[in-house]
C-alpha cells in the first residue's frame, strides 16, 4: 500500500516512514526538502497519485499565533483537496490532546482549525491527539524561565515518547478510518513541574523549579487536566525513566 507521509523528514514523520517500510508498504517521505510543499500545494498532485493513505505530521516553522494558524489552514486545505482528487481513502493527522480546551494558546487554536477542516472534508479520516512528547520536555523548562527559575504549572502531565507516537500513528494509518479522534498518552501521569524536575535532574541541570498554579503553558492557561486525556486513551509503552536512560546513553 502506498502511504504518503507529509512531514516525513521530521521527528515523528521519519519514524512513521521507517515503520511502514519495515511492514512492507510503499511509504513516501514528503516534505519541502524533496519538492512537496503542502502550504503552497507544490508537488502534491504528483506525490499523491496512487496513494491510499496520507499521514500528516508536518509542523509549522513558526509558532507565532498568526503564522501557525495560516500554516495549518493552508496546508490542510490543500491536502484534503488534493486527496479528494487523487481518491485517497484515509487521511491521518497528528494533533494535540485537549487542543480545544486551551483557546488562549495560539498553537492549540491552529490545531482546532486544522481538525475542523479535516472533519468537513470529503476524505475519510482519523485524528490522533497526542500529549506532549518527552523529547520536548527540555523546551518546556526553557519556556518556563522567569528570573532565573523555572516556573511550571501544578496541572497534570503525561508525556509520550516519539517512538510510541510514531508506532501508534502507523497503526492508525493501516487500519480503517475512524472518522473521529483517538487520544494517546504516555504510561505515567504526574504534575507538570514534577516530571520536568525529573528530567532536569537526569540531565544534571541544577535550575530551580517553582511549582506555580498560575504558570501558563506556552501562553495558555492550565487547568488540572488541560494537558492529559480526560477519557479513554491509548498508552505508549516507554516509561519516562527508561526514556531518560536512553537519552543519557
């Protein structure tokens, strides 16, 4: 089966391509690097010819609210139009858990817009909403820096390893379209400040963490369960401690 992976050279995309190829499928890594640009539409028609599934794991180059909104609106509009023309039978998109529950976060608003375009299209679809990747925990610490300390929310957090994300996305891509949403998360849940503290300790990073109930998450207000699934979810297999051990190695 031919599966086109938009964003196929990125963190998740490259892993999805590798998994699908190992399973014997014709997985095409599509990105601006090889002449496929979903934002402009360049190369889409040719790349999607003969494809049964499209997996969209592309990320915006800029997270400024207007930029990221424009990115996902343009890329998704172009993708679903090209998919309909090519007869693609399944559109799979990677999104964020509870993306519709943090409207003051510009990136989350953009993902809401992306999901709406997918749901309104004529292409059968599956939306995979993931919690934050373990690979981005360091960036969360950096974003929380205030006056030399790391201020982080006391809300719950359940990060998932990129390897687990890619494995589940590949599984969803090879299954029948859900025409709905599946949440995925890591195997462990704890307050955000505690998990980031565990990460910093493992990295030998001596920055002090302040547990701050009013701390925002990339500009978004965080309630107790803003960043974790509130219902049924598929869980990854890689524990944070195991992932940290691999990262140190």
